[in-house]
C-alpha cells in the first residue's frame, strides 16, 4: 500500500498526488504530463462532460480508443488511477429546474451514472484491477442554502418536490397574531432561534424555519376548513334525504310506482354523495395527522433521497460490471447545494450502505458478505476546498461567519467513511481550485487532523486554478505541504522513463508527440489516434468507435 505520510517518501508524490481535472480534449496529454512529473496517483476527470445530449450520456463521449489508451498508459506505469464522474449527476433524481422528481430526468440520471461506471469499468478491465475509485458529487441542485436566516427549502413528501420558503414580515402586532392563531402556535415558533421576532409594536417577522412551521399551521387550518365544509354539506344532504324518504313512503302507500322509482333513484344518488363526503373527510382526517411528516426541511430529507440513488449505483457496480468500481460520494461544490456539509454526505453514505445490504441480501448474499461489499463499493471523497466556501455564510449556531475550526469540524464528520480526499485552496467565496497556500482553506489542519485520526486515505491535489496551471499548481502545492519539489528540468521517475524513455527525457511538453503518436494530433485536426504506440494500445490502432476527443459516439 502506498505510504502517504510526510516522513517516509522516495519522491514528492508519496505524500500526495495530483488530481487531474481536464476536459474531453486533453485528458491523455495531461495524464502523460503529470506522469513525467513523477506522479504515481492520477485522477481522470470527466466532470467537464456536462449534460445529456439526447443521443448518449456524457461519459459515452469518450470512445473505446481513448479508454484503451488511458488504461494501457496507467497499466504500463503502475499508476493508482481514479475517475471523477460528470458533475451534473443528481443521485436524488430531483430536476433542479422544476424541483420535482419527473420520470424523464430520473431516467437521464440513471443513464449518466451507468455510463460513468461503465467508463471506469472499461479502464479498470484493461488494467486488470478491481474497485477503481469513481467520484460522484453527492448532488447537483440548488436546494441547500445553509444561511437559513434568509431562505430555506422544504420538501413535500406527497408531491415529491421542493419548495422555497423565505422569511416574512407581517403588519400585525404579536398580540393580534396570537389572537388569530393561538398561543400554542406562537410558543412553537418561539422555540426556533430568532423564529418569531417582534420588529415593532405593529410588525413581526417569521424566519424561514418559522415560516415552515407556520405553513404547516396554515395547511392544518385549511384541512379543518374543508372538513367543516364537508360536515355542512353532509348535514344538508342528510336533511334532503330525510325529506325524500318521507315522500317515497307516501308514494309507496299511494301506489304511485313511477314517483316511487324516481324518489328511489334520488335517494341512491344522495347516499352516494354522502358516502363520497365521508370518504373525503376520512382522507382529510388522515392528512391532518400527517402534515408534520409531509412537509420537512429539505436538508433533512436530502440524505435519504441521495442514499437511494447511491444504493442503485452501487448495485449496478457490484452486480453489472466486471471490476466493481468503488463509488465515492463527494460533498458538493458550494453550500447552496444539498449535501455540501460532509456530515450530511456521511449520513447519506451510511444510509446507502444499509440499503445496499438489504438489496444484496435479497439477491441471496449473506448479510456479512453484503456488509463487506458495501464498504468496498461505497465511500466518501472529502473535498476540503468545497467545505471552505462555507466561510461565505453565517453559522446558525454562532451567528458568525464559518471559521477554520468550523471547516475542520465539518470535514472530520466524514472520516469514518473516507476513502480519498481532494486538496485545493480558495478564498472562501468560490470553487477556485487554487494551489495550496494561495487561499485561506485550512488544508494542512484538515490533512493533519485526518492523519492523527488514523485516516489513511490518499490525498488528491486538484490545483489547476492558479496562473501556472496543473504543473505550476502541483509544484507550489508540494512545496507548501513541506515536500521537496523538482526544478525546471524534466522530472524522471523510473516507471515513467521505462515506458517513455524518449518522451520523458527529450519530448517537448506541448503536444501529443510525447505519447508516441505517429502524427501530431493537432496537425490531424483532432482526428488522430490512428497511430498510437504499443505502450498505449498494444500496436497502432485504427480509429474505430470515434476515438478522437471530438464528441464522436462510441460504438
């Protein structure tokens, strides 16, 4: 197992390696570049492959030729390889545009997940390795909003959709509000910190969380109003039925068969109306007892929604692929997305493992084997830079902006499920992916705390956002973490030199010629990969399956 401690290393990358974030046009070039720099752990990033084209999933755009080339390059250099799935995947299946669970969007997400897993499986198969980590963002929505002093999202369990709730000011006195809705309601709202505020003698304000409770009160009042209306309608219908029954008895005594038949039909119709009202009233009675459970804060619901999607992905990985890629769930990019707090991500992963064990057991697997497999195929990839963006928000527990200790506490909430983690920096306001030390993220503090807690997960540096790009960010970050760095001369590691002796020492660093291509790919107008070297493809391959990076579909 690779040793990532500070004290024991043979080169700069034994402590941490570089997570490569590249688009679909330069993965192989960047892959080869960081290999020449000595990296022995690399992340192939599909995150920029955004969106469903209608004809294929995002990961399908990287064809068979590229997959084989990536696999052969990783295998020949004995690289610890991982994959980052497209960032637009939403495990919860909620359409960010509509806020609801529509079937078409859910089908799209399922396909995107399967295609990403298939990509990882294809690359792993060529490397003859199992459980390659593939990283998925925990969600892709805008339903987080950690600053609940401004707004929050609620989830409707019955409609299966989210709804925004903002704080509201009312031109009534506190006494008038209590007279309208009762002391019990006011007491409930006062239990929420800053939930019920008296702004002036004749003006109050409800916080977003208090607004959710008040919304439930209004829903209960509406249900009560409808039930009262049904009772009035039912009483009127029963009075009509009583009169018609008296008329029916008179018609029968007089032997008026035609009139009796008409009155009998009217009685039957009234009986049906009364029965329907009884049914509706019983439904409302049940609904009134379920209102508290029907409407919940979305951040409390998000882990269970995501867990179901993670479980489905894990079942596909475990039972439908050859190499069982390891699904690592990453806390999302910004705090206005759900599951951005690593503690919530951990909650989702814990639930997903439990759901996986239940599903695998139904397939005949023993519970102990299912539990072992769940730990192999489901885990967390903590992103420290993402957590740091909480600094742009107010911590509701302290009333002050989140600080380094808050970031550390949230990060440590994921340690029990941690398999890998991303290190990059920012200024606490955007996902800048700066080299380590250029921002204000407590990178070293989190890194050291995890090591102290016994977490041996590898650290991947995602530091492509600085002026020097991947290479400059890598060197700067290694220096910041206390590691020796290399100079301007090509850095040669033995595995890389053995695979590419000429390109490692002599090749220029700007084109695919370093990969041993027969022709420079740029001169071919991105139509290349018709002449890959044996180390990449086991011989010069022809261009079957749309092997370029020009979004040609795979066959």
